[in-house]
């Protein structure tokens, strides 16, 4: 697995409504009111250093990827933009494509994985089941093999640690993901990347597509 570059946000695109950022692995997206380093805080510093204005409403991520995962994140720069982009997420018109490298190959080169998902009692892990159990929700993802145990992933649902837990359940854990490979130690980085984001620009209606600069 390749390591990732230095830990600072790389701005892929910026408009009056949103910022698209390429997040490095090892950095949480948002740490709230704590002093813990986060992508949000680092992005704020970068924008201020460039003379960009940050409104009183602040910067708000439209979606989250795990600390150990690299890739693209969209931030809204104002409340109205957040609402409009959030509606695209709810309608599933915003498309996210992930790349992942597994320790072992999946049973087929392409397919659909359907399971039942719930969080563990302490809320720190995702649990995957072949049949519905108490408090579980149906989850699914489609995968396509590219090369050398690298797969393209399209989520049909978006639950906590879904890709990581589903692949581990299938006997093909993600490279570097000790959390779902028999260890309780959270990994610093894993071979999972939010590779591509496609969504509609709020003002122009144009479909915008972005690709991460990070590699698996």
C-alpha cells in the first residue's frame, strides 16, 4: 500500500457556494469544538491564509469519510448551499466512487454485496450479518475488479464503516485495516479512497466531476 502525502488539505475547487477538498488519511473531517486537529480547521487556516472570506456560519462538510481514509470531501460555504447540496445527497444525485485494495480477492470480479448492518454496543464498530437481526438495516454495494486486488466501489447505501465491514465479512478485508482484521487498534491509514465525486453546481446546473490526487 502506498503512503499518502503531507497532512494538509488540498483544495481541488472553490466557488462562492462550496469547496472540494482532497483529504489525507490520518485526519478526521471534523472534530467539533475540541482542539483536536481536523480537516475543517486546517481548511479554515488555508482559506484565511489565501485571503478568502469565511462567513459567520462557517464551513460545513456535506459528508464524512473515516480518519483512516483519504479522498474527496465537499464543504458548503453558506447555509443555503448546504441545504441545496444536502438535497442532492438525499436524492442520491451526488455520485461517490471509491477505490479499495483488499488483502485477498473477492469471490468474483464483479458483483453486488447485500448484508444487514448495525453498530456495536459501544458504537465503535460496524457489525455485518447475512440475515436481518435486531436493530439492523439493509446495506448494499456494487464492486468491479480493476487490477491487483483493487476494486471500484459504488455504494447503494451509506452506513458507518460500511465498505470496511462488508468486505471484511466477505473474507477480503481492506489492506491496512486492522480494525476489521482481528485487531482493536484503529489504523492510521487504509487502502480505501473516495476517488470521484460528481454533483450538480448550484448556480449553473452543470454536472461537476472531481477526481482525487491520492492513490491506492
